[in-house]
């Protein structure tokens, strides 16, 4: 029976623990956090699932030495803490000879984790960053689609967390950190154009289309969603991008806020002696407007991959709509972000991923991942059709 250490007892950490405690072959799961309050809340959340196999540990998760000590006897670590902690934690995992999985958040940091490849191989462990929703599952599904083609020309990935019941005029529901959301809206996305990596402002190049069963949706470039995938496919795939899905009206409003400076981090003097950081004010307003506890959310992935199969133009379309699990107290965003990390950590511990530091596209076996995702109730479907 494998043992796991999860760093961070927030929404994603406890959702990861929930999945592991319901998985075959998992022995003990230790959920660690520096906050006693977070641990107490997680303990209540996992009360029915734990059945004596969960340990709740007060730990300075920002301390690599403390994490290394806590990793003794553990098969894999999953990091559900802020992205800027992941590099030193990955190094600590290698020293402890323990597999390491994180949710990503910064492609620059991910590249530095990938540079640990030789050390990971020598230690006999896997370092697997970026294994959440996007980046993460969306990349694995794209790789699965590309594997069905002899040549891939286009990869268009759309995904987003949305309210089940949109509230006008902004039609959005906050299901994760408002600071993380603003980072995504204010950042820069990467894409492939004519096989070359290019940068695009987040939210730009708006598309509007009908997507069953949601109806009319809009999409704009997502900052950070592709992470390393575009670089990995440069020169082989002509067109690639990842765009947020939102209900109509949201993206233009966010673009307007960004252009007016509401996401800036330089203080603005609003009156003599009183300065306000626009981004901090926006975060407060986002929390007030978009955070509606108890309302159901959903997560959508819609990817369109086109190329050639047996000499014919062929299209592979993947679709997933996942809804909140009210009985378990899990939002759709928790399920689609934390469950992939849990799946990949369990694959690593079971020896299904070879030692080394791997991108999602190089390290995660798509078919095995999809099989595990379906066990967790993800209704993933795909269609393959020949194009005229």
C-alpha cells in the first residue's frame, strides 16, 4: 500500500486527499499545512472518507528541510501550495528520493524543475509539474488526440470554470483564488502560429460560438494554460492555442478593466495621502462579486485537433463537462484540478512513469490517465471524423 504526502490543506489539497483515500492501493495519506485552522477544516471535510488512513500534520510547508523530514517513508509528494514554492520542494523530494507532483502556475519555474532531470533519474524518482486542469489534463487530452493522427496541424483547446446558473451581467463564479484569476487575466499567453511560438495578451482574439450543452460562449487566450506544450510541438504543429471559455460579456469587461489599469500593481494616489493598489482593490471586488458559496459550478474542456490520418484530413474533438459533486462537497474545479494530480502521483508511485523530470506531454501516459479519469466519473467523450 502506497503512502502519500500532500502539501497544503486548502480546497485542492483536501480534494486530492479525498481522491487518494477512495483509491485502491493507497495506504496512508498525510495532509500537511502550516495553518491549524485549515487542517481542522480539512479533517472535518474528510471525516467520512479517512477511515483511520488520514494523518493531519502541522508543518511549515514552505521549508524544504521540514518537508524532506516529513517525506520519510512516503512514496510521493503532491504540492498544492503556491507555485513559487515548487522548485525548492521538488529539490527536497529528490533528496528524499520521493516522487513529486505539482499543479504548476509558472512556466519559468516549471522549466527550472525540468532542469532537475538528471538528478531525478539518479534518485530514481519522477518530478512531474503542471498536473492540474490547465496546464495538466488539457495537455494530456491534446496528446491523446494527436496520437490518433499521423500528422497534427492544428490544436485548439478551450476550457473554463463556469457557474451552472450564470448571474448577469458578468456571468461568472469564482471557484479558486481571485489573485490567481487576475494573474491569468493580466498575463501573457503563448501559442503556435505557422509552427512558431508567439505571445498573445490574455483574453485577446475573442471567439464566440455555440457549445452544447452550454449554448453561446466566448473564448480568449488563456495565460499559462499551455505551459510547455507549445514549445514541445513547435515546428511540428502549425497552429496551437488555449483559450478561456466564458459566458458572453465577461471577457470584454475584463479586458476593459485591464486596459483601464485595474490589474496594475503600482499604487495610485486617490486623494492626498491615500494610495490604493488597483489589483488589490480589484481582488477584493472580485471576491465580493464572484464568490457565491453554495452555488454549483461546472468545468468544460473542448478541444479540436486536426491533421492527417491515412492520407485524409481528419479531426478529433474531445469534450468534457464536469459538475460540482454536492454530496461530497467538491466543486467541479476541485475535481478537475486536484484529481489529475492525484492520478499522476499514483501512477508515479506505481512505477507507470519512468524516473526523470517530465513535462505533462512527455511524462503522462494519456490512455492510462483517461482510464483513471473515467473511474472518477469524468464523462470524457471524443469523436473522430474525416474532413472533406
